[in-house]
C-alpha cells in the first residue's frame, strides 16, 4: 500500500518538475507574492513588524489556494481526458492509493513553492521584532490550508471530465467554505455557529496568521482534508462500475 502510494506520488511529482507549466505557475505566484510583500513592507516604518508578517500570511493564503487549485485540477481530469485513467485502474492499485499518491504529490509541490517565500518574512524578522513562533505558526497555517485546498481540488478533479470543469468545480467548493462566515452573519444560533465553524479562512486560518496555534483549527483542517479525500475515493469507486 505505502509502496504504491509512494510510486504514484513520485511519478506525479516528477510530472510537475518536468513540465514548463509547473514552473510557470510557481514563478507567477511567487512574483505576485513578492510584489504584494514589497507593497506591504515598503513605507511601513510606522507599523509593527508583526503587522507586516500578518499581512504577508493574509495574501499568501490567497495565492496558496490558487496554486492548490491549479495544480490539483489535472490529477484525474487530465488522465480522463487523455484516456490513461483506464491504465491506472487496471494496475494493481486501489482507488484510495491513487487518490493518496496524487494528493501527496500536489501537496508536496505546493509546500515546496510556499517554502520558497520564506526569505520574504525573514527579511522582516532580521530587521524588526518578529517572534520565530509567529513564522512557524503562519507557515503551519499555510501548510494546513494547502492540505485542505488540494484535497478539495482532488475531489473536483475526480468529478470532472476535463481540467477546466475540474478547476471550476474545485473553486465553487472552495468558495462555499470560504464564504460560510457570511451565512453565519445572517442566520441565528445554532445554525450560525455551524456556518462559522465551517469557515475555511475567517474562523480557522486567522489565528495562524496572528501567530497562534489552536487545537480546534488543527482538527478542522485535518477533518476537511480527510472528508474531501474520502469523497474523491468514493467518486472514483462509483465511476469504476459505470
């Protein structure tokens, strides 16, 4: 089982590293992060360094989710388009192993690109007063947000017949969780609390952005990741018998 997952993850990760598209997407998003960081960091002598770091994690969360969707949209939709999904299904690999392997590859690439932004906050840390714990919490939050976003993208790709539809489906699912805080504002308890707890960013990422790590947020992201990966596995199983 672990061997199959590792083989699939390795093959998928190599496909990101061997194609120009993977580098182009990463370069564009790093450029956006760099420009935004420069905009927030320049002319902020009157602001606390911790505020600049908080803003950095705020906009990095957005680019991280975009990267996760762009990378995960191809996981199954591309193979279905090319007709190679049949070959994967005839191999001695279970649907769960295929989902786990592809998910880990996409998450690994997103994590790698995210870590390439580390010099930006380190500049603030060297020249200002920022706790190491704040950076650790922020990057942990980005990793967990990436994990959930890639899992959502994996389900979107499993549902779709092409990459465009996969991206649209994944974005729609992501937006439901991102905007659930708005529903919490217009509904009454206990329904409002349910919508609030489902919020992918507002409720659960904000503490990481501020340098805080809460157990409930760790559990939330782990649960969201597991739920969407399980859903993707069930979708593949159902399509196998069509």
